């Protein structure tokens, strides 16, 4: 089984997102919990959430992959930015409980010259402060391409965060195909090897979602430039192997390709045809 979707605007509410996903041929989707550049989150309408939950149940949606704003930096050098990250994540996780059992994905952050060890420690500290035993949401660390001072540039850095988190059952990883390719993991010629390495370092039980993106750049470029499916350096054949890999079945695959709704609908249709 495969669940495929794309990023959908949350501006009109949950039910509208569910209906839009159906128009695209999707049975999962991602959405930003607030403006991707930060800011105040829109108030939740409980009736709207109820209508969405009916849509999701009726159409057998997979788990949603909510995305924190890009501006949230849990390991910033400035204390006020870290405090704002804590405030945002605390509020977002409370809001996520209106749609229980889904995923909340975030970029680990940039250490801004402090060093990856300091960044890892700060990220884990924030997670230990905001995670609650009663929450149903699983928080996902996203694999990063390694540009600048990003934390999460390899599996070892993600595992270093995970091993410091106390509520380990509330944590997982979202693997971005563009990011790992740009980060130096050859998912084109050695997908089995990359997944074996992930399993050895982190554990495939922690792999909860896939951001399915082609890349504009060659292997190991550390640039993070997404491309449409089959039009980049990863290519369609590799994408087909990824969505059909036996160890990845049942996961939500979310498109973050440079597209509009019509483009995402075509990509979803194509991927469904390629899935065996």
C-alpha cells in the first residue's frame, strides 16, 4: 500500500484541505501549521475539524504530515529565537491533537556557527521540554541536505538527537529524497544500501514518512533544490524503485516538487501507475 499527496494550503481550513486532496487524487497531504515564514496560527474551528475527520475516514486517508514553519530554529545562537521555537512547537503540538495520531515534521535547525554538537544538544533539550506522554502526535526530524550550518545533514546527527530525547516513542524521521541525495546518499544506485545504513544507525522503525522530491543537483551537492518527479538528477526510474521498495510500503509519500495543483495531480497519477 502507498499513500501519496502533496503540500496543501491550510488557509481555508481542514475540510477544504481534505476536499482539495481528493481533487488531486491524494489520500494524504502535508500542510504548514502556520505561515511557512512564521507568524500567528489561524484559530481552529472544531466543526471544520469534525468535517475533515469524516472525509479522512470515508476516503481512508493515510497519516497527515504537518510541517513546522521554516523560521523555527531550535538551535539558534540567540536565546529569543530558541524561545520562539519552543513557543511555536508547544502551540503546534497542542493544535495537532485536534486531528490525533498524525505527524508533525520539522527541520532540526541551523547551529549558526556554534557547532553541530551544540546544535544537537539544544534541539534535544527543546524536545524534552515540549513532548508530553499523553500526546498522540509523532514528531519527525527531517533529513537535511547539509547546506550551511544545518543540523541533520546525515543519519548520525539525527540519531544523536533521538538518543537524547526522553520520550523516544513520540519521535520519528521524515526522509526527504532530494535532501539525502544532495547530502551524499546514493539512492539512485544503492537504495538498498542507504536504507540498510539508515536501519543500522537509526532503525527503520523510526522512518515514518517520505518527502518524495527529485533534485536539480548532483549527488552530494549540499544545495537542497527540489525538482519535479523524473525531471532531475534522481530520475523517474529511481523514484519508481523508491515507491515500490518493500520496506517503504504503507508510509505517506508527500510531494514538495515545484508545481501547481495540476502538476501535483499529474505526478500523483503517474506514481500510482508506477506503484505495483
